[in-house]
C-alpha cells in the first residue's frame, strides 16, 4: 500500500528542539512532506531526532543539499534566527520559502525583508520542557499560529505557509508584525516577567519556599522554561514589554487601592473570574497519556475498519482514533494506544498487512 501524496516537497527544520521537533513529527505523522531534513549544530540532538522519528535526514553543515528545499523553517532561539537564515539562504534555490517560529516578529521582519519568499511566524504553543525528546505532534493541534507578512511578502508565499499551518492542525491568524509584538508582550512576555519576579522573591526568603504550593507553581510555571530562550524573547521585544509593564504597574496600584473598598474589590474579582473562565483551553493535560501510531490509509471503502480490526486482532488496545490530513489519495490516521506494547503489536500487524506506519521508536 502507498502513503497519501505529500503536499510539500523537502522541508528543512533548522533547529530541532521542542517546537522544531514537534513540527517535524507533525509533518511526518500526517505524511505532508516528501522529506523532512533536520539541521542543527548538535550531533546528539540530530541523532535523537532520527531515533524518535522526527526527521528523515540529518545535516550538521549547510551545503548544496539545501538547493532542493521547498521550505526552510527557522526554529532556533530568536537571537540566532537572522544569522541562521543568512547562512542557509546562501545555498537555497530562488523559490525556497523561509518562515520562522520566533516569539518576536518586527525585528525579524525588518532584518530579513530582503529574502524574496519570507513569512515571519509564531506558533502560540510550547512547554516548560525543552528539547527534541519532549517534541509532540499534537502540541500544535488547535494552537493559534500567527503569521506576520510584510508589504514585500508575495501572496502565493503566504498562501503556501498558511497551507502548512492548516495541514499541521493549527489555526493561522494573520496580522502585522508590530501588532503581534504588542499583543504577545502582554499575554506572553509580561507573565514570564511576573513569574520571574515571584520566584526571585521565594529564592530570597526560604520561609516562602516552605509554603509555596500548587497555586504558586501553576502561576510561575513559565519560569521553568529555557532561560536563554526566555531572555532572548523579552530582550528582543523590550519596547513593547516596557509599555506592558507600565500598564501592569497601574493595574496593581489600582487593585492595591481597592483593598480599602471591599465592594469594588469583589467586582474586580468577579470580572477577573469571568475573563479567566472565558479563555478557551485545549485540555490535553487532563487526558491520559497515549502512545500514538500514525497509519497511511488508502482512499478505499472499508480501509479504516481494516486498520482497527488488524490492531484489535493483534491485542492492541485502541483508546482513541483520529483521521488526519485527508486527501484524494487517502489519509493519515492516528491511533491512540494504551501502552508502548500495544503500539508495537499494532505496528507489526499493520505493517505485516502492507500498511505504512509512523510513530516514535
């Protein structure tokens, strides 16, 4: 049996960490690219990425292998994206599309405006856990993925990157780079600074550490992220962040004054609850952890039933099933299995029947 026809050719992921690795897993799990090449300066990271099924091929140095790349996804910390783009651009073809996953957009859009096919981007997804070993194809599912084209971005190029985002299961949102940076300064960078301030207070008074419990840990979770990446994130957006900090200080002063008026403080608390409760949440963390196996399913009647029957007959316990990336030639199906043993049973049975599967090794 054959896999669905990919909608992209060769895609290069430059920087195979948490986000880059999750994109690689998504591309391969959904059979979206003919080849996924990982580029990284760390051989151990590339070896891990190959072993986990994140990439098809690994490269340590730029070279002629980049000539056939349809798209390059820059997935390093913000401070290294510009120099990395310049290094790779020297080897790519004239039609190669560049995009990135940096959390700051205006400085990158300005510095890389000379690239003929560049779409700045930022998937609003992540984890306090860093590294390719924590990559997850489902991390991007339902996540907002902001695209910030400039006046020089070709519409066809933007359309191609939007198609990538859609195919990975995320939701593309297009806005100017300046608007993105102002918004994330408040909803992303300011919370990081707040978490940093609170953890510093605990570090300087051991009594606070004795009492810090679940609520404090939830509030300060983002302080556990990669320190260098977090530093780069806020430094490259410092103008917008300083404006957000000013508004935050005024809010704190307003709330401090309300301590003397219990009725108004209650109204403020009720408004805070309404706002917090209205924010949609993708509740992946509340679901039991499953072992995902992705299967290429031809577009023929009865094939989905055959997949589940083969897995079931092999003794694999399927807890979840999802049809992904439907195309004329077929689809990619995700089987959520209860254990690693179940995954291996299903994989052997399906591959024995001629199906193509992908999953973490």
